[in-house]
């Protein structure tokens, strides 16, 4: 060792060292956060940054916003300094932003799935460890990221509208909030449509339908925004406004979850239970509707029977649509799905209807329809004479309450009849062809066209019936029957036979389906294969058994 | 013997009246390389897609490491690396990003992910092209990238569908070396290819499929002994009179499967080297102007030609 001191490397000043340390910590944290991000979000963000389409769209948005500002200010002129023209400028920016958020982003979501299928990257993606939910979530968050980028690009312009006066901050936030929610909802629907088929021709048809639908939604959004901005200001000070907004938000969220889960189930492998999560959401939705209806019936005390008839029709249509989709499920329950079937008596009685299968779906939809009809009729009864509650306006007569009750009974009969006939047809057609959700829905559409479209045509072409109103020929025409009943809240002349005819028809169809229902009810739990049990035990040893078995298990 | 890492059990896959896979059963044990061969449309890709959980069998089942591809595809996917007969690449993505995406998709995080991507790029020789856009890669490089994608989560089972299709000789040899490397690592490999000479060098076991039916399984020697008595393939080149030689040979004992290729004639001959020498002498004595005469053991190609009938559906 030499006696000379070794030259030491020049140390950076302490402040710079602190910054470097802080930077290294931040980088490590960011990287760890990046690891947690959905891989599809990361990949699509990277792709978008290099994509010409995104650069062009983003550039166009900025150019339109700048152009709108210049033209708008030129038209407003000196009034910009002392007038209240914020709403006008906001409307300009809203149209630009709404086009990006309601047309470009959702269509991009639809195309991103379609392109994956066209380029066959979807197959490779589907066999990775990414679950179907992660794939759909990745696509949705990618759409959300795009929305935020567009929104942040135009936010200085939106701030500018506030400075121009004439529009308050809450209105701006409220409108933008709903715009983002609408964009997210439309993106979820677009993703669901993207999962419906892998056939090129059908994809093209779906693309056209998606664009038309998105443009329609864009038009509706513009119309609503214009009404809010120029005709009817939002009554923020009224509590009912926020109650209604809360109700709308909860309904929106429930449907968003339903659509998201439907898209997930579409790309989930066949042996997985793809139906139970959807049915749980349907029940939650039903409970949500019940809650809001109770609020409206008891707290707000809406005394108009038409309101209850309207609610009933909406709920019945909801269950009818859900039932139509559930009929497309496979009647064979996979061994994997059978591993988790309820075993106890109570569990089997109450939870069997949550199992996948068209027949269980049929019964499930009927239960939902029955509950909806009972709930709305009860609502009418509570606020009517039967409940003895004095409501705003006139008291409801027993006849009118009975009208709502009758509407419920007939709606239930129609749902049982139409879904039941479709179930019989699907079972028959499955001997020769594969019927999926899309096919089942199409069968239902055809049935409705025949049942509701044909009788009015026949009646119109028949001399004795031509000039009459509702006749027994319209027994299968639920549009005519229910709208007449809802309008009068009591049986229109000539409809008395239907009261007996429809339940008989519905019961007959239900009885014909009993064999299929019983077959699906007979499935029992099966044990896990040994290899699966071995791996599960190796990955997570089973916890000690609970002291008392649950009667619901 | 070790347990089967791949098992097809009475596998059927029908597309309407077409029986793409018709009651196929075989096993591949841990560490084995199984060559899956057959004419175009024989059902190789369909079986492989079912194994990769991309398709559902009409009947029967397939298992990877004991897990059913029908009932537990999620568990199968974690153990399987599938390289299909197409690339499946994204636009506006470079090599490193592509592999990074799939590493993330297999839930690899932080250093483990970086190590996996580096390992795969090094193994496939793509490290020098890490920042290159995928669209600019040659076919051979894309094929390497796809092999890398299938390997990124280090699966014990690999299913490779025609990995050498459309590659130039150099790229093919390089790919073959990579697959040999994987076999040395102890991976169980199911590989289909129509370049039979290459398969013969790599595979421990061969399965021959035609019109959806598995018609032979075993080593090349086993199949050969099962199909016909062992024989050599003899090639004779003549200056002229090849057609006449064909007829002349048909009258000789132990001669069969005569095929003509220009001025060269190929036939199967049952007998030892002495019998072959006698045959050559007889040919010359009969006046044929022989310019070349050689005998060799049967190759996989010869076995394949004997076993299959060239039928398509």
C-alpha cells in the first residue's frame, strides 16, 4: 500500500444526492405501480402513442376546439367582455367533446376487440393467464384513458366558458360527469357487441349497427345538453333533483355491471359457470328497483296509477329481455360448474335457479317478473285506497288498483307464454343446429313479430273485425292488450275472455317445459378431479371446517 | 416411466359431416419430443388447437399434466406454451414490448418479468432486435418471436404447430437447434411438421394421423416393424431404360414399392447386403447401364409414405 492518499471521486452536493435518491424511490414506486396495471392497458397505451389514428384524432380535436373558440369569439364579439355567453361556447365544446367521447372512443373499443379477432391475436391472448374479466377490464380502462386524454385536452376551453359567465361550475361538472359515464357505458356495450361473433360478415353488420347506434346516442346527448343549456336549467337546489340523479346513477351503474359481466361471460371458456354472476346482478338490480319504487311510493307518495303501470311495464320488459338471453345458454351443465352446486335442501330450493341453463333461466325470469308485478301492484295498493294512504291528488279507486294488479297478472302470463314457446322451439332446433344467445334472441324477436305483428294484419284484412278495437284475435298481441289495459286501468270491452285464456295458455306452455326444467334441476354436485384437488391443496391448504354447516350450502 | 404430460383420450372433433379428429388417443411423457405428422387436412392442427384450449372436442378429452383441457383450461394454460401456424402480432409494437406484454399477461412482475423477457430474447437471438418494430421483422425472426412468446412463462409443455413452415433452410436449421435446446431443458414437446427429415432427428416418438385417425404411434423403428417387415430403400440411377428396369424388378423376389424419379428408380428391398450385391450383378448381366446403386435404411419419410395413403377429406 502506498503512503499517498487515494484520489477520491468527486461527490455530488447533498441536495443533488437527495434529489437522485428521491427520483430513484419515485421510479421504483412508479414501476411497482406499473406492474399492477392491467397488461392490456399498458400495451394499448403504448400502441396508441405510436398510432397514427390516435395522433390524427387528437390533433383534430384540438384543431376543432381552437377553431370553435376563434369562430365563437368572432360571432360573440365585444359581448364576450360583459355578456353571459358561457353557455354558447360550452355548447360548441360539448359537441366536439361528445363526438370524441360518444362516437370515437366506444367505436375504438369495439374495433379493438374486432381487430384482435381479425389478426388472430385474440386467440393468443385468450390462452395466457389473463382472465376474461381482465381482458374486458383492460379494454374498458384503455377506453377510459382515452376519454381522460380527450377531456384534459379540451379542459382549458371548458374553463374558459366559466370565465365567460352564463354557466356555473356545477352545471359544467354535472354535464361532463354524465358525458363520461355515457361514454363508458357505450364503450361497455360496444365491447359486448364485439364479443358476439367472430364471423367476418356479422362483424361488418355489427360495425355498421354500432356506428349508427353511436351516432344516435351522440344526437340524443346533444339534444339533452341543448335543452339543459338553453331551455331548462338544472334545478340543483331541489332535493328531488338529486334523488332522481341518484336513482338514475344507480340504475346506470347496475346496467354497466350487467353489460360488463355479459361481455366477460361471452369470452369465458365454455365449461366455466358463465351465468350465475349475471343472475346475481339481475337480483341486485331488482332489489335496487324495489328500493327506488318504495322511495317513490312511500316518501314521495306518487299517486298516479299510470306511474305504477309504467314501472311495471319497464320491469317486466327488463325480465323478459333477460329471460330471452338466458334461453340461449347450454342445457348441459359442465362438470366444472357442477363442482360448486348447492347440496343442502334449502340451497337447492333457492339457489338452483342461479345455475346456468335455459330452463333454470326461464324459471328465474318468471320469478323476477312475478316479483316485479307483485311489487308494483303493492306500490299501487299502498298509495291507493287499499293502503288507506292519502296521496297527492285524487285517491286511487279500488278499480284502478285492481287494474294495475290485472296488468301484472297478464304481463306475467305473456312472459311465461313467450319465453316458454321460445324454450320449446330452441330445444327442438338444438337437435339440428347450435343455438346460442344471439340465436335465442333472434327466435324471440321472430316470435314477437309473429305473435304481435300478424294478428293486427289479419284483423285489418277481415271485414267483420276490421272496424273493431281489441278482439280475441289479439290475445297473443301483448302490445295491444297491455297498452289498452294500462290506458284504461281496467278491462276494455271484449277483453274478459283473455283474462282466462292467457293464464291457461301460459300454464300449458309452462307444463310442456316441466320436463326440461326437472332435468336441469336434477344436476348434483360432483367432486373435483384428483389432480385439481391435489393442486388446490398444494396451493392453499383447506382451512379448518366451520363448527356448524350452513343450511344454505 | 414418468406420468403423461400430454394425453389425448378418445378425442373427436367433427365439423358437420367432416371428422377432423376421429378417436385419437396417445400419450407423451415428460421430457419426450413427439412428432405429429400427417398430410394437410389430416387433423393435426385441430388436435393441437384442442390441446391449446382454443377449441372444444366433440367427444373425448385431452389432458396436460393431468388437467382436462375441457374442464380446467385455465390450469392447462399456465403449463402450456402454444406456437400456432400463424404469427398473431400487433401493430405499432416492438419486439421487447411484445414479449413484455405477454410476460405481464402471465402475471410476471418486476425483476421476474424483465428476467423472463431477457432470457427469451437471448434464447431466440432476438436481443439485438429488441427495439425493432415487429412489422419490420423477417418471417424467420417473427417465427423466433412467436417461439419466444410461447416460452416467456417457461412452460413445461410446448405445442408447436408447423414451426418451420415457410422458412429458408438457414432459419429452419436455427429453429431446429432451438427446439433441440428446449428438449435438452426437459420440456415435453408436441411438434408437427411436414419436413420429416428434421422431425426424425428431433423426435423420440412419432404419431401419424390421416383423415382424422391416428394410424401409427411409436418410434420410427417400431412403426416400421409394425407396418411391414424391415427393409432397405434402394436407389438405382441408369443411363437409359429406367422403365424397362421397373418391370424387370417387379419379377425379382423381395422387391416392392417401386417409384420412378427421372432417371432414378427407388424401391424397397427385403434382404441383406449380399442380396443387394446379387441384385446389382443381375441388373448388369441383364444389360442395364447402371450409373449409381445405393441402399439405405428406411427414413421417417419412407415410413410415412408407406403408412399413409395420401387421402384427404
